C-alpha cells in the first residue's frame, strides 16, 4: 500500500480475475482446492460431490465458477445446470475462506445465498469447516489474510 492512498478493496484486487478465461481460473482454483482438501477427498468425505456440480457465483467482481468431483479428483465443472450454487460478494467469500466470518451469519444477513440442492451445499460446507487452512502454501495464506483484512476494513459490520 502507498502511504496517503486508500487501501484497495478486495473487489479491486480481484477484478483482473474476471478477465481470465474461466476454464483457466477454475482449473487453478481446483488445483489449489485439491491440495487443501486432499485428506477430505482421500477419506471419502467429498464423495457426495462425485459427478455433481457445485457452482460459485462471486459478485463484485463477477465470477462464475463450477466444480465437481470426478473419479475422486476435484476438477473444474462440466456444462449443465448446477446441483447447488453458492452466491456472495467477493469480500464475504474472502472472509468465509479466511474463517473470519461464520457462514451462518452471512446466510442470516442475506449476504450469502445457497440455491439448488441445499442439503448438498450444507454437506460441502460441513466438510470445508473441518479443513485446516494451514494446509495451504504460506504465500497463499498470506494473500488470503491480507484480502480478509481489507474486507474487514471495507465493511466491518459483519460479525
């Protein structure tokens, strides 16, 4: 950050991602998620996603991502209707990913929406709640923490 200038928002920092080809972005995120979720995938905790489609719609900036589990590997999703869709603003999804905000709080404040097979969505959420973030590479943890700090400064009212 430059002294005297306002800190960029998470939306501003993530805006360039909306110009990347979606298949590339989905592949990169799936690869990172495979590393983070390796234990949950190996022990079958995510088998409920096998050949099912999880969509994540990020607003501000707009990103539409799709993921599935295929033969025990988390991959970018296929075409067709999603089984479950999670929709939220970038700042809220960042807080959620960094474990700075409880997902139930975001749902009750209508800042996070779940549509489609809500039972599948809640099951995925429960698996994600058990994953230790320290499985991520240190540089990614650092970026996530920085983005979460910016999100909290931007709108500190989420509890």
